[in-house]
C-alpha cells in the first residue's frame, strides 16, 4: 500500500469532513493520478521480471497495463469537481462553501472491489498490486515517491502562477486540480482489466500496453525518465542506465536457467519415458503380428 501523510500524522489521501479537508484530499489524489498517468510505463518497468511476466494478467494478479481504480464515490467527487463554481456564500450561514463535492469519510473500506486493477484506491491509500510476491518493493517505492514528488513540484509551480495572475489560493488550487484530473482521466478505469476490450481501450487512451519484459525496461532510459530523476536529484542518467542493464542481465540469466532446466527435463526425463513407452507399443505390435499373422 502507498499513502502520503504529514509529519504530524495527517493522511493526505483521506477524505475529509469539510470543504477544506476534501479539497486537500482531491488535490493530492489528482497529483497521484497525474504522476501515474504520465509515468505508467516506468511504474510497470519497476515491477517487471521474468517470473512476474507470467503472473500479471492471471487469476488475481492485475494485468500488465497500469490503470487506477477509484470506486464510485471518488470518481463521482472528481466529476462533480469539474462542474464546481467559485466560492458561494451559504444562505443563513456566515461561512463560504468552496463548491466542491462532499466525499463521505470511508470508515469502512467499500472501494476494494476490483482485483483486476494494478493501482487501486482503497479508502485512504493506493495499493500497487503488480509487485511480484518475491520482489524487493524498494524499486517500485522509489519510482512512486519520485514521480509523485516531481508532479507535486509541477503542481506548485502551476498554482503559484495562477496566484501571481490574480487568483486566490483556494481558487488556484481548485482550478489546477480540475485541470490535472481532466488531463489524466484516461488512467482511471474501474472495469474488468482482464478483458480484450480493455486492452483495446487502453491503447486508445494512450496507456503503455507493452508486455515484453526487456522492452518494458526501455522506460528506465527514456528522455522523460532521465529528466524526472535528474530534476528530483534521485538518480543520474548513468545510474538509470546501470539499473536497466542489470535488469536485462537478470532477465536473461533467469530465462537461460529456465531454458536449460527445460532442456534437461526433456532430454533426461521426458524422452526416455516416451522411448520406453514407444518400445512397449512396438513390442506389443510385433507379438500380435507373430500370433495373428493374418
């Protein structure tokens, strides 16, 4: 599971009880969605291995197409946010409404219903379910932290620009959150990730649909990834190239081991048994012809 919180323990991916808390929730949700949308190929590369390539898309494992499951409540909140207006004074009260939708606090996890989603929101956090059971999760966590940090920096720059142009802080936050969600809605999918229809739809949405593990590793050295890591100071392009090379080497060695084991099983176990059975059949035919020549 992945979440974001302040040093005082406030969960930034937890729905709130008032307009301000809900705005904070939607702001950070939109930034995470945008980060995953812009870097879905890199996120997939962080979990792709020779063994995980067999697992993804089978049984309860999610497909090898990164998408985000939000659930009905959160999706409705974002769609309503797109229609929200400026702050309006509530009749008979002295306070103002931000004009954003109310998201009920999810005391009971009622969103965790889609096991075919690789990146699902489950109440107050996202679960990245594509990581292999034997994998060290540090690679995926590094990518997640980096892409979200990079996106939050871009978000602050955009909000500061709106404030500089005359918007209030609240209005700048609302408008930029709307723009973020509008630009990354294609990453949101609550349906059946196993279906062929989704594979076609994901391609139309511009998501990365590559399933070949070695080709997925190309995302480590793409121009976008290099800029992302250079900007955040997490890794240099040389370090990224080294990690891609190591990933290719590990993949090649694992496939080579599997191929040699398969060849050994075939040569020393399958063929001898098949030959013995063939001999039994031939011996039976020979004796039948001897007893019943006609």
